């Protein structure tokens, strides 16, 4: 199963606003994606509660995984999203 390790780039980590942006993008993908931190069990990347439960702050490493047609492209897109500052991308911020 393809995986991507990503360092969270948002200044405040994966709190409500960046998590919402990430979850919405993950939910639009053609394959299911999961996300985990450390040794914790993976959670669906399309679950806002799951993503928030990770408590991933700025600089934290997360692992994205997906399986199916186009999984590598999906993981590349979502990894790039998480590596950026999602707070800066939100209107009224940055």
C-alpha cells in the first residue's frame, strides 16, 4: 500500500481550519485515504473527528496511506496540501 510521510506545515498544526480543508479534499478523492501519527492506529482522512484526534501540531510527522487506482497521485496531492500552511490559504489569513 503506498504511503507518504509528511511534516505538518500549518503554523497551528492540524487544528480545526486546516483539518477541515484537508478532510474536504480527502473526501473528494477516488480512493480511501488514511492518516496516522507515530504508532497510533490510522484514521480515515475524510473524518474530521479522526483527523482532529491525531493532535498533530506544526512539525509533526504524519503518514498518509491509500490503496487503489491513482493512489500515488492522491497521496502526492494530499501530502503537498499538508506540507503547506493551510492557515495562510484560508481567506482572511496570511
